[in-house]
């Protein structure tokens, strides 16, 4: 780019890429031409639900640029995320819960572009796990504390009582009705997904359990809605110390706090299951034999699950009875999220993967007897549940 070149503003319909993003950032006043001329600017593209561009500037804080993927994609989730960050920016100044969010920079509604600070040194929680010889206790406890603090801070806020939150979705997550899918959902399902649906609907007891679980939904706070290790970033701060940030609030809504807690639980179970070696399709190996082959012993995962729960108890500010019901719902909701993971495992096509069958089996066992699953699978004794 020459010093005398004219920078043309991009069209309102332009989808930003690595090349056009530079022009856009200059137009918005977020960078100047010096960074470009000095070659101090690096832009890379990542693949998530919406377009992600990482903007790194030598010697300066960078940006994460998010944009909906064009006219065929609904920009609603990105707008909700932007509205959420803006609400926090305007109404929570100085609040301790702001420490778990990335810094909001701006939202360009015309182009549906959200700009946040870039957490350049951060890594997803699952990468942090893999970098350790064991699953460290500190980030799991801190995750529980972060969720508990968040839910406590927003427990009295709702779209009905606070006009500034009227944009918040209040619906039941679609996956909670996966056993009774809509026609639209069926249009995009894979052959493996159809097989999972057939398995679910062939078991009447399981169908009744899923219906009951949907009716147990208890909305009373603002939830992230998509808690999983990809959306939990770990920032090294001091030796043996980390900071956590919760990102990708595109599914933020007024909902049940147990759904977020279930996301943390399910993610640890999924991390454990992902280390179980694949078995031949003809294998008749039972559940205990298969899970015994996981890279991490179940006791290690249970210690991490307990750490999340202990952290949550410390900060959620709930009475003992309420705490018990949150835990019970979270354990049962985690089964739904395991079913969702099984569905995601079928997206590549082909026969139903053995891991998907294993996920369905574990989810079914949780729903059959949540109290026993709490002790034997999650490792949380009844005596410390609340």
C-alpha cells in the first residue's frame, strides 16, 4: 500500500477477509497505516460458528474481529453477543464478574461486525489440560467459581424486570427437545443422526425421562448457554497460576444455571471419553471394560468434576436445598449434552461411530439413575452435594 493511496470504504454487504479487514480496521480508526507500512500487522482467519479474524499488532494489544458469515447466515446470535457485551460495559463497571469477559471494543451493526480485545496468550481449556501430565485442579475450581459468581450476580435480573435486557432470548435450548425434533432439524440430519433418533424414540422409558427433564428447566438468571472447553480460555499469569475468560457469548440467554454447570460437567466427561481407544464395530466390549481403557482414570476426571462443583458452591450464594436441585438438574442436563456430542460425532457421515454409541449409553445410564450417577460416575458424594 503506497502512502498516497485512497482507502475505499467496504460495502455494507462485504464479508471481511484477511485482505479487506486491514482497510476496515483503518477506516474504523482501530489501526493506522503505520502498522501496515512497518509490517507490524498480522491477520489470520479462524473457523467457528461466525467468521473470526485474529488481528495481531507488534508491541500493541490486538483485536478479535467476528462477523456473521453472510446473507445466508442469521446475524441474530452475533447481535445478541454484542448487546450482551455492551450491557456489561455500560452497567457492570467495576463489577468483579467483568474479569471473566474479554474487553468489548465496538459493534458495527450495519456490517454485523463485533470487535473485542485479542487474548493473544490464551489457550482453550482442553489444550491446557493436554499440556499437563494430569488435569490441574486450579482452573477447574476457578471455572466453578466463575459460573457461580456469574449466576449469583444476575439472579435477580430478567427481561421482565429490566428493560435493558429485553433482547435476551428466553427459550428452551433446542437440544432439550432432540427426541421430538422439528421438520427443519430433520432436513439437515445425517444418516448417523437418524440412527441416534431411532434409538432414542425406541425406548419409551428414555423418552419419558427426556420429557420430564425438559419440564424441569428453571430459568432464573443469565447463562452463557454454550459452556465447553473451546469457550473457556486459560491465560497464564504467574507460575502455577492462571486466569480464565469465558468467550463466545452468542447463545447468551435468560435460563437455567444448571445448563451452564452441565456444560462444564459434560466437557470433562467428553474429554475423558475422547481418550478411550476406538474399538472395532464388531466388538461386544461392555461399558466398564471400554472406559477402563481411557488415558485418564475415572478417578482423575471425578476429582476435576468435584473441583468444579466445590468452586460453584463457594460463589453461587444458594441455600442448601436449592444447591441440591441445581446439582441434580446439572447432572441430568449433562446427559442431553452427551447426546448432542453423539449427534455431532455423526456429521462426517458413514455408520454410527462407536464413540457415539458409547456416549448414548453413558447418557442413558445417567438418566436411568441420576443419584447413582452422581456418586459412581461424577464422584460427588451425597454428603457434599449441598
